[in-house]
């Protein structure tokens, strides 16, 4: 969507990008869930969550911190500075 509008993610900044993600989720977020339901999946839909939901985001950050403290992951320069172009 951003590319079709001539906007790059980094131009929006973190807050602006996150705002756009939530707008997209509100508009289109149920599409995949509805497709899975139509396929007959038997899931506990009361536990469904979105990647940026506060509780889930906190858990992801906590996991990354623990992995970093154990030396299992490390921070490096961004992919863009390593010669990989952003799409």
C-alpha cells in the first residue's frame, strides 16, 4: 500500500508506520481469520491476537532480551546498510 502511494516505511517513522499498520489491521485483519474458519479449522478463537497487541509485543521483547543476554542473538547494522535493498 505504501509503495502504491509513493511512501517509504522509514519516511513515516515508527509511530506513523505503526498507526498505518493498525489502520490496515482494522480494515483487512479479519480476512485470513475468516478464510481459516471457512476451511473448518477448529481453533480457540477467543485467544486470537495480533502481532502488535500490547501483551504479545511485550512477550516478544522479553524473549529477545533473554536470547540476547544468553548470547544467542546479537544486534548488527540494518539490512539496508549491508547492501540489501528495501522493497
